[in-house]
C-alpha cells in the first residue's frame, strides 16, 4: 500500500462553472476536479495567453516564488507518461482518466517516490538526463487528492505549477470549462487599439505608412478610441487584459466580439485548440508588435491561414472594407465568469477618389533587363539609369559604405566582428505589397532607420528575368505590389535588394547573389504567400522582413571558403534586434567541413562567430533535499557564447558516476544518484562541453559536507 499522501482542505471541490458555458462533451455531469496543490488558490496565468511561440495551454497556479509544495492528482488516474527536461515542461507527469482524458502537472521539483524510482531505473543504465516515455503499462495509479509530486521551477521558471487538461484526443482545453473555479469579479480592460492597413491603397488618418496605435480614454463606462478617417480595407486589433480577485498578474480574455453599426462582424472564444495549431498565435496576434514589444494585440479579423477553432461564424471575416461614410464600431470583451467591458470608436470612411493626389505618384516605364532606375535625374530632368551586374552580384549595402553593391567573391576580413548587411528597415510590409513607413501621431509598428531618411522619397520594384514594367513611387506615401512576380528587385534610393515570392504549397530555395548562402523553405513554411529578401555580405546574411512568422523551420546552408573551414568553434548566431546581442543557432558542418547547415525559425540578421573558450565550472557544493532523505552535489556551469551542451556532461562524486541534471535558469549542473551518501570530504569530477565542442574537465578534491 502506498503511503498516505492525501491532503484535504476547504474549497477543493468544484461545482459547475459560474458562467454556464458548456462542459466538454466527454465529461460526465458528476465529474469534479480536485484543486492540484495547497500552495495557493492563485491563478498566475490563464489558458490561451500569449507565449514566445505558442498559446499557453494550461492554467498556471502560483507558488509564491517557492518550491516544494505538494502536488495532487486532480482525478483518479493511471500514470500515463513522464518527462524530464531542462526546458519546456521540465519535470512533468501525465495522468490518464477513465474517460480517456488527461491531466498534466509540469515544472515539478520532484516526483512521488514510486514514480522517481521507476524513472531513475530507466535513466541510470545510460546516465541520461532527458527522459520522455509512456509508462501506462507499469500500472501505477493514483486516487484523486493523492500526492504525486512537489512543485518546482524545472523547465521554464519561475516557480509555479503548470496545470493542463487535455481531451481524449489530446487537445488542451480551458480548465475552467471543467468546473474549476477561481474568484473573479473584475472585468477586463482595454489598453490599446491597432489599426492595420490591409490594402495597397488603404490609409489611416491621412497616412498609409504603417499600423496606427491608439490608447483609449474612459468615458461613461466606455473605453473610447476616438474618431479615425480611413480609406480602403483595414483590420482592427486590441490589446486587452484581465485580472482575477487578489491577483496582480494579467490574464488573457476569454471572449471578444466586434460590431459594425450593430451588426456582428467578429466573435472569438478561447475554449480549446490542438498543438498543431498553436503557432497560429502569430496570425491571431499582430506579429510585428508581438515580436518587437511582446504585446499581444489580438486581431478582430481572421487572417489567411488561420484555422483556429476560436472563431464563431458571423458571416464576416472581420476585415473592414466599408462604404464611404460614418461607421460606429463597438467591441466587447469578457472573462470566463461573465465580467464584461466595452469599447467604441468611429470610422469615417473616405472615398479613395476624394483623397489628395500627393499620397504618391506611380509611373511605369520599360527598362532593359539588367538596369534599374536611379533616384536622381540629370541636369535636363531626364531619368538616369544605373547598370546592375548579373546574378552573381549581392544587392546589399555594406554597413560602412551605404549604397555600395558588394560583388560576388568579396570576403570581409575579421568576420567574427562583422555585422550582417543592411536591409530596408524604412518599409512597411504587407503580404501583398510594400511601402515606405512614415511616423504619425499615435505611433507605428516599428521605428524608422534615420540613415534611410534621404532614400524615403522613391521606392521601385521591378520583376527580374523579364522586360516587365517597373512601378516607381515618386513621392513617399504610396506602395508597390509584391504579388506580381516570383522574383523582384526592390530599390530605395541607391540601394537594391532581391525579393522572392514564397507560396505555402511549394518548396522554395532562395540564394544570395554570390550563391554561397541559401535558405530552403519547405512546403508549409508560411501561413500565406509572402515575399522574402535575402541580403548577404558573406559570410553574414539577413532575411527580411522580420515580420513574417514562420510556420515551419527553414534550412540554411553556408558554403565555407578555405579560410572559414579551418576556424575552430565556428557557428551561426542570430543578432537580436533589440539589444544587438547574439544567440547561438544549432548548426553542423558536413564531413569535409565545406558547408555549415542550420535550422532557423525566423527571419532577421545572422552571422558566423567562432567560440574557442571552454565552459567555466565553479562553486562545488553538496546538499540535501528538504522534501526527501536524499543528497546531491552541484557545480555552477556557464558558457557566454555558444551555450552549454548539457548532454555532454559527465559528473562523478568519489569516483562514482551519477546522472548530470542541468538547470539552465540557475546555471547549475546537479549530480543525482539514488542512495548517494557523501563523505565528510569529497572529490567532485566534472567534464562538460559547449555547443562549439570546447570541453572543460575539472576536479574539486576537497568538497566538504557538514
């Protein structure tokens, strides 16, 4: 008989949900769930919140910044699966219930002793840290309210319990739908509105250069976003958040509705989704704002490629292409318990024919293949032409000499400190068009690059490989279409970049001008057709714009010249746009060291760097777990460049090897061995490598435990 770890306290059982939403069909009416910890009744994160690359699939329960609280089975169930990892869920338990549904408990400090003994027995033969196995055949069962582990911060900190419920098909669903309740009498709040231009000729409040952002005023019970003059098709998005009673954390809202002149145009409700849909968060939110500011503006329209089950049929997509005149927009949001807020704005839609003519002038001229139009004119006013070299040229500006065309075969010495080529950062990109960005009151979706200010007068786009017309914008507010050709040359001032049209249903490989860098986009790489540029100043490169979310990773291949092949510790790094720091991208070289291959999940700027410094290993220590009668040893490990390769670690204490468990948040390597008992004076031996292959071996021969 398993030791009794059942803990009962007031308020653990739940009635039907307060707002009367329908329970999942597989749940019987008499099924109730046990609150899974006595740490708190505090929901620190809600179902459906925005994460870095996915929707949050659970309810998080706060543990006040501490570890070691008991975790209980929410229902009777069999131990179905267990995972151990330094990232993601960390230490995680899956229970399967008699109706086929699952409950999941993640970021645990430790498991119930029966689970721990089984997991260790399966890991110890190979001393492996990572573990993820289905264990249902071992027949370990738990009753509702019985302890299954202890709370922690493994995987992704800080300390909390990630409590997730899944349907029999494995789809996560909102735990509140199962009757789990929290105290919540506080309505959500609107904090911002984003107005996106969706058409080539769309304009917002007199400008069509980017996304207009508006903060609300609160008047007479309404969040008021004011009046806005618009032309063409637009989309609305709102930054809105919720709080529960006694909570300082902000949560995602449950429901959103938008009405145009009292007709419902959009309705979403976050009940469930499948894991193969979770990256569609990037099209449910305004990605350009999410990427740069970490703010989850939720679109009030359904973007192409978005098949999330949140959206209810209203007869409209939510996109607004309204006739001229005044239109009253009302937006409602509510949390799960029916607390509701409302917002309003007025759109004054103008007839495009009434807009001033200085929004941009488009001219078409035929150019011989291999030539582009210059932004300057001769003394007599005639347009000048500049010759562009053949496909072996790289159309990118050198960071030290704006406007320079870098020829194939050029090699920049000291590449480890070399920044990737400049890209056209003064542009606002839509999937089907691009135009110059200009700043207006209320802000835009990005900052202007002042170095491009003089170039912001002319924008041109010419299909490559043909004698097709070139469309040139003479003055700053108009745009050029991107869906007219598969390969194009974009010019702004004296700078030019090659662009490639990529379709989700096709595999497409694009190349730098010197053919040394290629990016292979597999079928389904994007949610909808997009246009991507690849600029290269070998060996660095940039994929732009960095505002198009990837659906699937792309493969980068960099052909290394002889000087690069001989450099030890060479790897690919992404330059972070916010702080200019770089992060290592996992990459490998082919057997003859001539090609470096990597997988990337986003656009942006990339470069090669060499890491020849081995990891540091310091601060040996021996301790004892507070929740069980077990000892452990730790050392601090750190690598500032390519990062720790924790799978390479070997950790021995007094000559006996244990499992080396890595905590990336605390930068600790922990020695774990069942039954380990330290001596008064101990020897710790550690060997560990970084992701560039540099290895440290360190022995600490006088580590005391008192």
